[in-house]
C-alpha cells in the first residue's frame, strides 16, 4: 500500500510535516522582530514551485537573535513515490561542505599546527614545486610558480581550477568538480593528478573558484593524521549535535534522503546530484557532504555566535571575525562575478565564505558584512550579523532555477523583518 493511500495528493504536497527536533530554541517571529504573516509568503512561493514542477520539495530554516522562527518542509522528499518532504530530510549539499572544511582547518590554526601563510607544499610535498601555464590554451608552456599558501586554498587564490568551469585546454585537463573527484579518484590519485598539472595563475593573484578546498581537506588529513570524516566529526559535527551530517548516508537513514528530478524541468537536460547513498573513493572537503537544514542551522548559529553554541566553543571570536572578513585586496583579480554577474557584484571572499562589501551593488538583498555560500544542487545558506539572522535552504534543484529561487527566498526573508 503506497503513501498516497494515507493522504490526499494535496495534503502530501502542501502540509508541513515536522519530524526533526527543533535545532534551536523556538520563538514567535514577532518576539524577534519578524512577521509571521510575511514569513508565510515563503511557503506560498515553495508551494507554487512544487505545483509548477520547478522543485520536488524544500526545507527552510530561519533563525533570528538565536531563536528558530521558521522551520518548514514543503513538497516531496521523493516525488516519484509520493513521499512528502520532512524537516529531517537529508540533502547532498555540494559546496556547502566548504565552510565546514574551512572551519575545521582553522581549529588547527588555533592549536598552532598551521598558519594561513604556510606553504601548502609543507604539508603536501607533491604540490611543493608547481608550475604555471603561460597560456591556458597552450598549457605545455609553463613557468615556475610561487608557493601557494593555506590562505590561498581557503580564499580560492591558489591557481587551481575546476575543470568544468571553463573551455580552455587547461580546464579540460582538470577534474571537472569536487563530486567527480571524490567519486572517481582516491586521495592519492587526486593529489597526483593535481601535481601533474600546471596552475592557471600565480598563487595569490586571481580569485577563481576551484578544487582548493578539496586540497584544504587533504592538508587537514596530513596535519591531523585522520580521515577528513573523522576529523570533522570530532571537531564540528559531534560537538554541535549535527547528527545527520556526513560524507556517506548510512542504510538506516537512506529513507530520509531527498530525491531529485532526473531531468531539469526547464530544459529537459539530465541533472547530476552526487548520490551519497553510495560510497566515495575519498572524502572531498570541497563538495562531498550531506546534511539537513536542522544540522546546518546549528553550524551557522555557531558562526553567528562568534564560534560558540550552547557553551560548546569551536573557534574563538577573533578567528571567526578573521574568517568572515574580506581577504581579497585590490591587487587580486576578483573573478567572483563570473559565477553570478549580478548576484556577486559587491562581494569579496573570506576564508570559506563570500563576504558582502556593500549593502547595494548585488542583485540580492542583504547587508554589508553578511557572508554565505551555496551548493551546486540547490542548497544555500547565509549569515547576516547586522540583522542577527541565519537562513538555510535545502532543496535539490541543480538546474538554472536554483539562482532564481535563492533570490526569491532572500527577498521574502528580508521583507519579513519589521524591526
């Protein structure tokens, strides 16, 4: 007997189902200066998107002033089977793994085991003698590279590339994404591949989105002597009570894994989501994680609290301030707008996060000092210290609509702020 036997189709789609425990203390929106009626517009948007087949479903968590004011699941966790979305649904979060890997590396900084100025080759000797392509379309011609640093990894100025983000001859030589690297290569094969390739730029000169955070994960493993999964569990996930965050979804939790459309509803093209119910070859710190909205809002609240959550300190206040400051001086060629010409205007980059430089300029509403990152499969989070606000969106929508949805969610969150 299928799930639709127990509820009408409309109820399955539009009834909010809450199974997960609240990740933070609950409060009414009005008690923290937000409007319940205006927040309800988020559910209306998602309801319409599900109805129009733009997304299978979504979970949204919003906290202000340390209180959870919105935690809703809409649509389907598995549309093909008619299973409704639940707030404890697990999602492949792609590049939203990067902030967690970055925080993990900075816990080693606080123990005097690594400095941002350290050469990466100090920890990964295979990368100690890199070269730089003189021309991206003729990568056989190279010159010696300066040493990339740990800071370069965390702020994406290492000179490494994502092979899937360009059409030059050198781009075609690089692994296309973190997900492909983690699912098809061992650690040793991945590191060997990078060591065999020239860099695209001299480290420290160009911001270009890349495999840098995957290398940062290997630095963590080299320093700690532990697999990245174990280190993140020990330093972040277990201390923060992030019980469903991992690099692999165990069999007993796979029924909560949110499924995605096989094809982009707008274009009909196949959609790729890294299936974390299957084992990885190595735990890539740049894009191979899985999490829930509840888990991730706890991670984000720790950041907003300057490194502490419920008396558990992960980082110091000064380290969080350092990480969430802009680390792109004027002499670095900032190519962030290549990812989103209108949305990323006015943004710099810290150690693991995009950092907003101005209230305006971007087509996304926000505040100076806000920081965020997103995942290729549709997930998105941001922290706005000025407004004491955290938002986490979990959905699987890897197609073109993901950018539009992020803009709409941002607008609907900020319009709900009343003081």
